């Protein structure tokens, strides 16, 4: 095993731009075309197909993808301002922010202590006459327990929007993550599984919903003209129609368009996604193997038998209360990057907005105080992982001596 005297840099994310990615970006530059075109459409179609979806709409971030997906669902179903959306009590803040930006109300539900995902057993208690949707989040790379969530949704006539910003390419009971709800959104931000700098996708099967999303990322434009190719090869009345309607805005939209360069990077990585996924899963297995003897101290990630884990991150809960921050400082001092595991409800902005009592969210409260994550991305070597394992052991050995 490596020794911790030699300091490495173990980031939560890692990226190597491949020769293929360089080539695709050069192709974009050589084509002199940066706005949505061939690369965006190919990336969308391939990503959608991999997740058993008919349509993909690329946006400039996962947050934008979620924002327009919920807005499109709100428009399609005629939901009202103030209607409610069920959201897990542990997630990245963008999940619930987009509910607020859509003038709807996030209703928080506690999570499962082992998977960190929304606890389906607690959802029904949060449903009111104004509930319209459930927004499960597949956190850290692990799909939620989707069957009971979908059953509750059907029983109460609720829509489901999957926040899959942290999880792609893996299956729950044989079905791809992101193929369950009316729509599912993904992020390709830095440190995610595919990395395009900024970027996100909404997937869905309803062509009308896809068109509304496309319109919403382009200022709410009339669907007759959603990118600059829309008037190509048209003549006579068809051309006149486009000319008359292409500067028409039919809903309140945003400027959320990606460029061809993000899509070129995404497509190059998509073409080797199995390698990226296997690298993460290998590193996670090696971490679990190496840390197993510390299970009295650490709760390591679980992978329920009915699903796969994409391991965007490697989450850990420290069992002894009050020890997490010392451990995290010790790891950071050795170049091992960490993040707290998404305490959401105690964020200053949410405390001000909601004034929630954490006693109503005991699991989220414990995770917020005691959990964190480290990286296990494909650019880390076996020696890097051994270095991390050794650092954990050194911390607990020292702890025992005092
Ligand atoms: C669960 C979750 N939802 C939404 C987002 C937002 O994605 P982006 O950063 O691409 O806007 C993230 C990103 O970190 C996330 O982890």
C-alpha cells in the first residue's frame, strides 16, 4: 500500500480530454458553426436511446434542463402557481430551487439512511390535494427505489420528474435510470459522469413535451423555428410560414441553449461510456474492500441487489457523532478532496425561506451532520485508491491512541 507521507491530489472529479474529444471539438471549430447543430442533435439522440427514451433536449446545465422540464410539465398539465412537488430532504440545492423558480412549492420528504435516496415509505404522508408531482433524485450514482415511487404516483395521479443529474447509464430492475418518469434530467457539469464543462439534458417520450422544452431553452420561441436549420430547404408557403412565425414567442422562456462544443465533448465521452463507468465501479469496489474493516466507524455505500451504482461519488457516513469534520480535515490535509453530503434544509437560504424543524427529518439531519463524499472517478489509479484507504486507517489508528 502507498504511504500517506507522499501527498497526492485526489479530486472529487477528474477529466482527461481524449484524442477523440479533441478531434470532435476541432471539427466543430472547422465547421464554423457553434450554435445548436449536428453535434447537439447526435448527442441528444444517442443519450436518449441509451436510456430508452424517444427524445433528448440538451440545455446549458442540469439545472436548466430541470427548470424547463418542470415548466413544460406545468404547462402541459395546467398546474397552478403554489401547487406542490415532493422533493427529497437530501439533494443538491438545484433540485428544489427549480421548483421555487417555477412558482411551485417543494415539500420535503426524508431519505433512506442507507441509500441516501428519497424514502418511498414516507411519500404518501406528504401528499396533499395540491400535490402534482414527485421529484425523486438518483443521488451519487444510485437509482431510487422506483417501483414503489411509480405505484404511489399512479395511485394519487401524480407526475414524476427524475433528477438524474448524478446518475446515468445504470439500471434499476433491468430498466435504465431516467426511463421511469414523464421526464428525466441529467447534468454534464464538471465532476459528473460525463463532463462537458457546462451542460444538461432532458429526456422524455412525449413529442409535445420535448417541443415545449426546446422552445423554453430558446426564449419561448414558436416551435416552427427552434434552431437555425429550421428554414433550410423550404420553399413557397412553407418558407413564408417560417419567416412569419420565426420571430414569434409563445411562452415565457429562457436563454438556456448549449453550443456545439459542449455536445462534441459529450459525444466523445458517450462513445466510451462503458469504460468510464467500469473505472468508477472498479475504484468504488476497491474503496469498499479497503475500508471494510472500518465498518464500526464508517457506513459505506450499499448497492441493493435490484440495481447498479454509477458511483458519481463515494458517499460515507461517519458513525460516531461529531467526528466527521475532524476526519474530513485530516483527509483534505492529505490532498483528498471531500464535500459534505448535501445537507439541504439547513442551508442559510432555506432556513430563511422555510424555517424547517430538522426533528421532522431525522435521517437527513444525521446525514447532514455526519456524511460526506470523496471521488472515485475513472482517472484515479489503484495506487490513488490505496493512498485514500491508508489515510482513513491512519486517522482511526491515531484516534484510538488518544
Ligand atoms: C442532484 C443534482 N441536481 C441538479 C444539479 C444541477 O446540475 P448543473 O450543475 O449542471 O446545473 C446537480 C449538479 O451538481 C445535482 O447534483
